């Protein structure tokens, strides 16, 4: 089993991933509006992260054997962003693309939070703060078994209010879980407000380093920066776990949603939807 690999990030490849990210945002908007539910802004902020990880060539998987023992593992700890993960998995062939139209409808495999009944989803997540704990256990098991897989966990920065995140960080640092990579979608907001205004989590870099992690701080909407970070996660010689602090914008891609806490839950209607579609290049959308 090998990574679907590209040797270097070049201009044409980066452009293709940027186009993929735009398509994922279009899917997110249409899926949420069709179902009248979902967390659009939280999903928009992590699109480039997911596209770079899954399409960049540094994550080992096989859609035909989604439970292969030596596959890399991905845990969407900020599970409210399942809207962003589903189009990626469908495009890679884990399940038929037409299932995207069933998001959150009766009988669908695609719930508001990712569940491991969906092909390509490794764990049932939803309760914030648990994903990194699961990732630690899986990474420790791989280390004890001498298995080649790596574990990637995507968290939100608001999720870092949870004490279990820091217990897991301490555990991973102590046990030298070098096969574990945490990615923090640092969009500076939680569900209701800007973190800095009610409970700051910064300085993230210094805190994770103090817990025994290697730290990379990157632009979370820059495909080249993310590819370089994931290349380091895959190929770097480390004895410690790695955290990638990805600086992002909540609601990225639709200007009236960006950095606005009210769009954590809201679904655009009427003229809002028209504007959102236009800003995402969907001029011909119904």
C-alpha cells in the first residue's frame, strides 16, 4: 500500500488543489442548504487542510480497502466540519458522489457529525476533545506493533478549551508518539464568540512545545504551506509528535460569513444564498 504521491508542489498541481478546494466549498454550501442544517463556516475554514492532506500525496489510503491495516488514520475531532470531509471522501471513491445529496436526510450515511459507518471515516466523533485521545491510543498501538501507519487528528482551536486535549498532549509527548500529527484549525472563533474575547488559547505554539511536541505554524489556506507541512509530517525524522497550527479564517470564501460568529449555525437564505453562490463561482446555480 503506497501513498498517492506527488514529489513536489508545483504551480499547476497547486492550482488543481485550489480548484478542488473551491469545489468542496461549493458542495458544502449546497449540501447544507439542501438539508437546512450543518456548520458551514466551521467547514469552510478547514477545506484547504483536508484537500492538501488527502490529495497532496502524503496520506496513505485505498478507497477499495478502506480498512486496510496499514492505512494512515484520520480523525475529524472537530466533527461539526463533516460537511468538508464528505466531498473529499466521495471524490476519492470511498462512496458514490450522489450520496452527497442525502446529507442529513433520513436513511443517509452522511450525518451532521462523521460516523464510522461511513466508508473512509475511522472513528465516530462529535463530543469535542475526544479525537486526540483516540489518536493517541491508535498511535501508541502502532508504535508498540511496529506498524507503518501514521495518525492525523484535526482539532478546532476552540476545542482546545477541553482539558482532555491537554491530557492527550501530555500523554503523546511523554510517550514520544512520533507517528501522531495533530492539526489545529485555528480560526480564532468557537461557536459563539472570538476566543480572545472570552477564553484565549494562545500562545498555541509555546504551549504545545512545552508539552513535548514539535510545532509548525502555517497559513491554513495556503496549499503550498500545507503541503510542505504534511511532507514534513510524513518524511521528517522526529522522536516527538507533531502539531501543525493552521491559521485560518472562519467562513473563508464567502465574505459576509468570514469572522462572524453568527454563521457558526446559520444557513443562508434568499439573497444571502445568491451572494454566497456568486462568491463561490456558482453563477449558474439554481
